[in-house]
C-alpha cells in the first residue's frame, strides 16, 4: 500500500466498540427508523483513494465510516472530531534558500513567510496549468508541504528539476509523516488560539507534533503533522469522536472546499478552480507560468468555472452527471459536469453539488438542469460556500 495508515487496527477496534455499546430500541415504531441493531461485521469501513498501483492493487485507502455517518457528521458540527487523513503526502524542503526557491516556483507570495506560518499555493507549469495543489507549513529549519499522496513524488521531481546552484533540498517524506485532522467548534481555543493558516509546534504523548490551523468544513479545523512512528501514540490522546470520509465529505462540500483530483485536477487553469484568491498572489515576483495566470486575471476569463449547485428537486446527482442549460433537456449540448454531491443536513437535506460549468452559464443564480441516468431536476448555481450563501440569503 502506498501510504498505509498505522491506525487501521485502532479504527477497527473503535468500530467494534461502538457496535458493542449499542442497545436495541424495540419501541421504535417509525418506518425506516434505526433500531440500534449492530451490523454483521463490526469493523471499520474503508474505501480506496485514487487509482490502483501498477499491479492493480489498492494503493491507498481511507476510513469511510465507523458505522454511523449521521453521528459522525453531527459531531463535526457540534463539538470535535478527529480524521485519519491517510491520503495526504508530505514533502520537506530545507536549506538556506528553501523559502526563496519556493517563492520563485509557486503561485503564492512566500518571500516573507515566517516560522509558524502556513500558506496555500498552486504548482503550475510554464503554460499556467496545474501540477498540484499545495499547503505549506514553515517549521523553522524547513518547510513541510502537504499534497495529495498520489502527487507527492511528481511534485518533488518537478521542483528538483528547477534546482541549480541554490542551497535547497526537496525530499518526498510521505513514508515518514502522517496527517491527523481535527474539526469542530471546539477547535477554537486549542493550541493557543491559533488564527487561520498559523502554526505551532507542540508535544502530544511526549511526541513532537507540528500544528496548522486550516478551516475548510464550515467549522474551525486543525492539521497535525505527526511522525509516522508516533501516530499510534498521539491518536488516543486526541480524546474525541472519530469521523470517516462520508461525513467529512458532506461537511467539506457544505463548507465550500473543493479538492484536487476530485473537483479539479492537473492540467486545469488556476482560475477554473474558484480558488485563486486563496492560492495566487498578483503582487509577487516571477514563477513558471506567471504570465499566463496574470493575463487571465487581467484580460480574460477561463472557459469553465467551478460553482455550487443547489437542487430544486428531490434528486441527488452523482459525480459525472451532466449539466444542461435550463429548457434544453438531455438532448441539448452539455454545459458542465457534477464533480461532488451530497445531501446537506445544514440546509434541510437539500441536494447540493460542485460542478464544473461553462463560464457563460456559471454566474450564481443561473437556472440549469442536471441529468443522471435518465432522471434529472432543476438546479440553481451558487458560490462554492453553501453555508455562507445560505446565511446571506
């Protein structure tokens, strides 16, 4: 396995413990109501992340749920959860020229980046198209980069290809680090009241842990960079509910957080992602592809744009569902495609989705129609952040 989680035995044990702690509810007479009867297997459910390896085997898997998606989601919104982010890779960049080198390579302004600060940035090619979506944390002697586990090796190779006489070393340390995330209102106040994209170094279970505040589920969030061999000691000290991907995915869609390799990917233009304000600086020095990115910002617009969709009908489109202009039906020319979707508990169980749409029909408030395997329904385009959109309505 590419980056096997050392927490799998602990997660299986936690799932079994949850089931063992349930009690039947024979008085529940509502049709379809949960009765508290445990499932058959009593183990955590895992799903593949990304493509298989060269032998066709699962190269990475993540926790889907410990048995109750509804409970896990409720804890995200109500208090605090921990998430085993096995799908994250880690790159270390060190040397006297590390910060300046990254400033010359990435879309974000990093020249003044100080120890304890974080940043989001794109790595793009000379044509201004995406290689990877990166999250950086300056830890003093080096900079740690968080990236999708399937893109870490390629990003290292690309960056090393631009190293000449600089004092900089770029290493794929995915096998040495693991990521744990904390999400929920109770994150506020943890780790000395960290502000957004600020970090610190602390000790948990006598193990050094690097911490970064990063909100993306509509609630405060914390990333923990933990040495791989230390994860099994740190995990139980995080005394809160565990959540899996199913609940996490619902919350991140509601919170307006698209993900690389799910909602956008390599080869796309930064402006198509809807994330330019948080990843691109237009007041910094040159980087490969800067001219193309700046030209699109000042003189044009992309052909497509990632937007939110709020369904009007009781239909949940799946990723890959085609989007059409309102009134054209499934015989018209598609104007986009759904990339992620969920039923939103915060919005009264309405169906919401991210969709990559042609720019001319991506303006929020535009009526469209989504078709999925012969069924479909009307939808309205929105901004990516559904929770903010709803509060502004």
